[in-house]
C-alpha cells in the first residue's frame, strides 16, 4: 500500500505542476526560466512515476 500511496502523491504533484505551467504560459509575459525549471521538475516526476510503475 505505501507504494500506491507514493505513486498517488507523485501523480498529484505532476498534475499540480501541469496546472502551474499552464498558468505561467497564459500570463501576458511568461517567464521562460521559470517555465524551463517547472517543466524540468515535471519531467523528473514523470520519470520517477514510470520507474515505480515498472518495479511495483
């Protein structure tokens, strides 16, 4: 059960980052540095989720 809970937490963080990225992209002057960092973090979460799915 802890693995499922951890995966759910990672998925929730991934979705929240998606929302934050969308909001940043819709701003009149999006900050490209912030977007880059957010997208990098989102990709790290996606990789971690996939790694847990393969081993779980």
